């Protein structure tokens, strides 16, 4: 029986997952930058500024999780 077919599909699925994770990392990083830049420009609403900084922090954590997931996926 030829198991190369299954290995090929697994490799393709793994590559697709890596592409999705890389794209997600880029989106999270873009959002993080946007939140931080916007927060820096706010001078009259401390609550909004803090919420935007918290959003950026959340994006940073998600980005790290995505990078960890991608690295784990590469090791398999």
C-alpha cells in the first residue's frame, strides 16, 4: 500500500496551517500597532487610551500564542 499519498496530504495541510498562522500573526501585529498609535494620539480620554493599550496587549499575547503554535507545528 502506498502511504506517500497520506504523507503528501499531511504536508499540504501543515503548509496551509502555517500560511494561516503567518497571516494571523500579521493581522494581530497590524492591529496592535494601530491600537498603540491611536492610544498615543489620545490626550483627553484616559479611559479610552487605557482600553486601547489593553487591546494592544491582548494582541501581543495572541501573536505570541500564534508564533508558539506555528513553531510547534514546524517541529512535528
